[in-house]
């Protein structure tokens, strides 16, 4: 092995085992969703991802848009009128 080959292996290892939060989150999610082969293809993470994503989007909306909660309350009140 020469030095350039070792540098390539080192770079690949650094990329694969990055300490960046996004890389850690991706590895954690992959380890959570991967299961034994005998399990069905739809795991618990497949059922949890859409509701959790919707919850995060709603929290982002309430936190970032001023008056969003008032607008949603007004829309719900209008929709619920007899």
C-alpha cells in the first residue's frame, strides 16, 4: 500500500463516520429502521415518520409565522359553523 491509497481509505472512513449531527441522525435513523430479514418490510419507523413530520411542520409554522395560531383558529371556527 502506498500513501495515496491510505489517504483514500482515511478520507472514506472520515466521510462514513462523520461526527456531523446530520450524519449521526442519518445513522441513528438507519439503525432504527433496519431490522432482521424475517420482519416485514414496514417497520415501526415507517408508521411514525409521517405523523412526526407533520407535528414538526406544525410546530415550525406556529413558531415562525406571527399570528398563525389565530389564522388557524379562525379557519377552524369558520369550518365548524353549522
